[in-house]
């Protein structure tokens, strides 16, 4: 019973996610469908790439990940399926969306440009490849169709790199719904004792939220293995005014 | 393993959808549950009818569709199950919500007024028939209970017709989360070359989003087979100010 | 095929819920996952406890309920699994979140403090026990692991009691997405004829929404068996200005 995860910028107010699931289940009735999120900001490929990156490691190897943030739908941008070295399969537009997640799971083992239309929904629209191409292809992969059957191998995958820190200078790469500021600074690079500067605020490092008083800021290693600036029972985004892209400086103490 | 889709105006902030799913799974533990949307504007039967219409064609025949937008719950409005000519089954209030979707799948093959209380949750509430009547009935249908067992056949189903265009004059029938303006003008009726007038703006026709510059409006046939007014990487609703019901004129060129 | 329900304050904009599901399915690939809600106000344990209470009765006995509203994550607050007398299992932080729902299903049959780390994700984070402890434990329970294997029995469960009415004086304990004001006044305690006072407004009792005109307030017994103040096709919260905690008085007529 294969698991197919879904990540899109479709939102939940329309039936687009439901239509995509219908197209999948019509082909792979036994597939397990798991929503990662459908609240990627519209057309924001980089935000989607981070969110996909954040999620995939929690799933068992051989999971199929279907992701659609696709401002180029209907144009000449290619459709791809990528198998990671860990054995997971990613399906979506070749615009960089899938790349960081594939890298996290060991890098590209095989990439296929999706050209074999017999695995698509007949008469695909020019605006909704999630339902008409990516969903059906993911379903066929879940059914055991070999990647090689779906098109031709390609060595030319669109690369997208999440912003990288320079030593102890990083940036906010995601603001979550709690208002936590997730930075791109990995735990491994942090000094034993430090404070963090963000938007002119000095924030102390701590191990857990309860190390500070309610409403106070702290910096800690979050569940993605990245430095996060948080506030106990409050929103660090609101307290600091920082948004995505804000510079973050780690100062050893 | 039957698929049951769910469409409601319950939102996701409460546990109403979860309660409905609990009631279904208590009866049909093997059913696959797929959310279409739960963000139908409260009590807006027409909006719900469009959204249900938009989704059902992507699912395999014999799917069970459970839909609840039900301002008349607890009153004398009837509860119904309808089998389409394609073989899908729809369960919900008899207020027109189901009608356009059934029509899309071939029209009514059999309609049953739900009167057989042994297929309901014992002691149903007067405010939540989704959990207490429609959900249990959908579960029994998924289990293979014949429609005829659920009540008495009726020829008198409440009809609701989505707004129809007059030739090349239509209207916006849905604004999606991207800000696309979905009209009621079907692709088949469009001239070979045309522009579109909406809210005093002339919008050029195109095949794909990338045919125009970012931020520009275009008119194209969307994934529902209907004319849509969109904007590349932007919201056509915001750019035009148009809302549901806004007149749309197609001008042949 | 065990059902695991999920209730959190994670929201749906991030991939936290998805990560938790990935961790569960990696251990229990056959488990059925049902979202109750992920829109509990951040860190609001009491609101989460009410929402969990509201949902569990609709599910079959032996369901596994996983709930995470966890301001004390990473601190010394304990992690627990509780079996209700009805046979359901609850997994989450020992902060009261689970308590009212367990009481609703017959009270505590067995409570276990989760200390056996072999049932956790290796190297659990200090910020995301939903993915790293509670999810894996719920998955093992769904797989049939006896509760006693997960840690040591405890008689010292954190108790949280939803606000109780004093006779005919109660309060609003939840405002739902329709704007219904759910009170803590149970149907059984209501006089045969009454009106309700809330925020200086007198509201008449009725059996169904359609007993009043559109836009008018009414008080009726809702689907949780509690008195609710509603408005036909409108929001009682907006019409009355009442919020959670607002006093509600029942006046016999």
C-alpha cells in the first residue's frame, strides 16, 4: 500500500486538491494519500521547496512525493520524476521545487522527463497538470510502473538551492504558523555558547521553550535541525517584526 | 474499498468534519475518505453545488459523494440519495446541492428519499445530519446496501441550475483561491478569436499563462472546460475587482 | 485497520501535521489517519480539550486519539497514554488536554507514563514530540503493542475540567466557525420552556433553525447535547458580540 504525499499551492477553498486525489485514486485505488500542505504561497517555488524539504525525511523510504507549485504550467517547462538515492520518488514540474528535498534524501539516483502520454489523463488541460499529468504519473509509480517507462532519462534537472548561510550569518528561510523564525543555520555549525541577533534584537540561546518566561524570545535548535528564533507561548515573528529573508547573526559568547 | 468524498461548509476549525468521518468509519471501516472542500461559504447552496460539480468528474465511477450545505437542517426539507447514470451515488439534503453534479455524470438514474431510520445514527440531532444521517447512509452505501433499502423512490428531486450563459454573455460563477475568475462560458461555444470584457476591462485570449507578462490579465479555457479570466502570477479578482455574478462578455475578433 | 485521529494546534500552513503522519505511517503503514482539527488556538490547552471532547464520541470504541497542544514540550511535563473504560486510547502530553475526552468515554481505565524510548523516534527533538514521541507511540498502539510496554503505570494524571455550569447559569465554552455559541449547559438540565440571556440579549428557545426568520437568534440543543445560541443563516457571535467565557443565563418561562 504505497504512500503518496501531496504538497501544492492550491489552497483548500477549491476542489483542486480533491480533483487531483480523484485522478490518483482512479488509477491507484489502494494508494494512501497524505497532505503535506496546500498552503504554499501561490506560485512561490522557493517556499514550496523549503516546505517539501522540511517534510520528506519523516516518511519511510520508497514514499512517492507529488508536489505542484507551477507558475510555468502549460509552457515549455518540463515535467519530471526523480528517484532519490534513498529510494523515494518525486513527481512534479522541473522548476527546482523538488530539488532540495531530493538532495536531502541522498541526491538524484535517476531523473526522467515525463513524455509518455499514455500515463497521463486523456486530453490534459493546459492549466492543471496536477490532476492531468503529475497525479496520474504518481499513481502509476505507486502501482509499480518503472520510472523508465514514463519518459526519457535526463541529466539536466533544474537546480534550486535554498539560501545558504555564510559561517555564522544566516537568514530566516521560513516563518511558521506559530510565528517561529526558522533560519538556515544548521545545529552542527553552532558554537557551544551564543546569542542571536535578528532585526536589532539580541536573543539568548536555550534548550527548550520553558527556559524563558512566557512572552520572551529564545533561540533553539528546532525539529528540522536548524536554528529557530521562537517565543514562549507567543509569536517571535510578531515580537521581532522579522520576515522571510531577514538576516540572522550568531554571536559566540 | 469504496471511496467516499466529502464536501461541506463546516470549515476545518471545529471537529464537525472529524465527527462525520468517525460516524462513517464506525459503519464502513474500510472506506476511503477524500475531502473535496469544507470551505463552502456558510449556507451557500449554490456555491456548494458549483464546487461539487467541479470535482466529481475526476473520480472513478461508483464513487460515493457526500455533500452537506444544509440551511434547512431539522426542518421539513428531505434527505436524499441519488444514483447518477454513470453509477456514482450522491447523499445529502434535497435542496439542489447535489443536482448539477448528478447532471454532469449523466443525470438521475434513481433517487431515494431517505426515510429508513435504521440506517441512521440512533437519536439523530436536529442540527447535524452530516454526522447523524448523511454520513451513516453514505457509509452503508459504501458497504453495498442497495439504495432501495434506504427509503422510497422519488421523482420529485429539488432542481438547482447553475447560471447559464446567453450565447456569448456569461458571468463569473466562482472566484478561486488564486483569484481566477471562472465563468459559465463553455469552451465549445467560444469563437476562434476573441477578447473578453469584464468589469470594464478588455482581456485578451491566450492558450497558457506564460503567453502574457507577469501581472497581466488573460482569458483561457481552464481545467473545468470553462472560460476563465486569470492573471499570470497574480490575482485576476484583485486586478479587475470582479466578484461572483459579474457579467462577462466574449467579443469575437 | 486501526483508526488514529489527530488533533493539534499546528495549523495546516506548515508540514508539521504531514511530518507526524509520516512518522506514524513509517511504523503503522496500515493505520487510518483522521484529522479532527489542527486549528486549536496556539498553546490553548483548554480549547483543545473541548474540541477533543466534542469529537471522540462519534468514533468507534478502540480508536486511538493522538492530541498535541503542548506549551510545555521539552520541559519536565510528562508524556502519557490513557485507555478509557470504553477501550479507546489517548496519547499526548500530560497537561489536561486528554482528560475531558477520557472522562466522556467512561474515565481512566489505565494510564501509562511514556518512558520506554525504544518506541520513540531515535534522537527526539525538544520541540516536536508530536512527530518524535506521540506519533510513534500512537502508531505502536495501533499495531497492537500493549500499553504496559510503553512505560510505567501512573495514578497521577493531570486533570483539567471544562468550566461547569451552576444550575441554569453557564458560559460560552466554544464559538464555532458558523458563529454558533456553544454553552456548557447540558440539555438534561433545561426547563421545558425558557429563554436565554447572553450579552444583554434575550434569545428565544426553539427546536430547529427554521423556527425563526433568517438573521434571527435562537437557542437550541446542538449536536453535542449542549445548549447553543445560534442565528438562522447568520452568525450568533457577530449578532451578540459574545465570545468564549461570556456568561449565559437560562430563564424558565
